[in-house]
């Protein structure tokens, strides 16, 4: 689908760069807002309002993809990791769940941002798909910064292991579905058509194995700064 003016989305074109600029400014604002709200009576209201906004952006996108004009077995089902990321983000915002916050943080900072840097998108501004695609991706990553750096719902090694387990379960389910349906959700069965960082990891299945190892290591590095002070505090108390 193209825009009303007949234009297709261009990676690092004007609309892409504008969204990235808005995203970067928003990261700073949500972290500052989270720190001001943390532990105060207004925190719950702010968290849940954020969750409602996220749902209002993402659910219409899911419905749009299931309509006859947009339906495509290859892309319309909510099996991509971002489709699960917004669900975990909404749950974390509503409940303050540490596991959901960690999933949102680790998926958002490493995987959702990759979708923002190398977007698989044809529609340009002001098409509905453009607005909802970027709304979903930007809000997921904003939520990850808001929850962890702002509200200080910090990852632990337990929630790190939970995130890895959830991700592996998703990858296994996506792989089986892809084999049966001939799809490529999550790019676990073959490389994406558009250029991405996966192109540097070799052919299938090597790129899948290397991707899992790299992501697990990066997630450990993202968890370590938050988990280390707790370990030191426990050691001091022993």
C-alpha cells in the first residue's frame, strides 16, 4: 500500500528521519517523566494511561491487517516478536510486572529498534499503516525506557532467564508454523528480503544460531548493570 500521493516509504528519507528524531527526543522525556513519577500516587495513573495509548495504537493495526484488503498470510498474523512485545509492554505498564518489564526492555532496546532502523514498510506518511507501524515500534521502546530507566523496575538474572526462555519458546513455535504455512515470521526460517544485520551472519541455520548467541550475550550485558548492585548488596549483608 502506498500513500495518497503515490509515494512509497523510503528508508532514511524525510519521514523516516523525522520519526527517528521524535523517537530520540521522546526517550529523554519518558525517562525524566518516569523518574518524577516513580513511587508517587500519580505513577499508577500515568502507567495505565500509557498502556491504554499503546493498546489504542496497536490493536487497530492488528485489526487492519486482518481485513480483506490487507490480509496476507505472510505478514498479517500477530506472530512477529513486535506483536508480542507490545502485549508485554502493556502488561508491564498496567501491572508493574518485573518479568514483563524486562521482556519489554530487552526486546525493545535490541529487536524493536532494529525494526526501526531497517523497517519493512511500504506505506509513507500519512497512511494509516505508516502511523500505526511507527506508533507501535516507538511506543514499545519508549515503554522500555519508561519502565526501567524511569520507574526503576529493574531486570534481574531471574527475569533475564525468563526472557530468554520466552524468546526461545516463541522462536520454536514460529519455526513450526512457518514450516507448515510456508511463512517466515520472525525470520527464523530464512533471511528477510530487505537488508538487515542478519545478512552478515551467514546462511540459514547458521544465522539463527549466531543471532540467538549474540542476543543472549547482549541481553546479559544489558542486565548486568542492574543486577550487579543487588548482588553486591546481598554479599555485604551476608
